[in-house]
C-alpha cells in the first residue's frame, strides 16, 4: 500500500509539473507537446544545435530529438524530462523564458 501511494503521489507531481511547463511554454510562444502520462515534454525548435548550445551556456541540459529517435524527426526537438523539473511554478515560468530565449537565438553569442 505504501509503495502504491508513493507511485500515485509521484504521478501527481509529474502531471502537475508537465501541465505547468506546457502552459508556461505556450505563454512564451513555444510549441510543445507531451502525452497525458508522459515523463517527457517535446519543444519544437528551428535549430536544435543552436538551442542546445545556448541552453548549455546557461547550465541547462536538455535532450536532443536527433539523438532520441532512430530516424531523424522532421523538426528540431528539445526533450525535457518532467522528473527533473522543480514543483515551483515560478521556477518553471523562469525556465520557459530561458527556453524561449535559447530557441529564438537571443542567448547565443557569435564571434565571427
């Protein structure tokens, strides 16, 4: 019974994190998707490499769509695990803003 309760509690936390992040991503104009019980949020990006590098420069590690699928997806995708997200909605809103800046290229520095 205790294990079942722990699993249900974790499911609720993950569902809340997923829903909050998806709402915040939509608020900042990003297209993101996730299944109803998924532990992953996918964010569409024009340039996956640029977004990954920009996020890494901010100390944020996310997954690459190219490295997740056997065949290359039609669009660039960032993969975010909801298990690694905080429960704090304000932090998720901040993360969404950082993700939006990275996706739009405003965090990337060019030296050429």
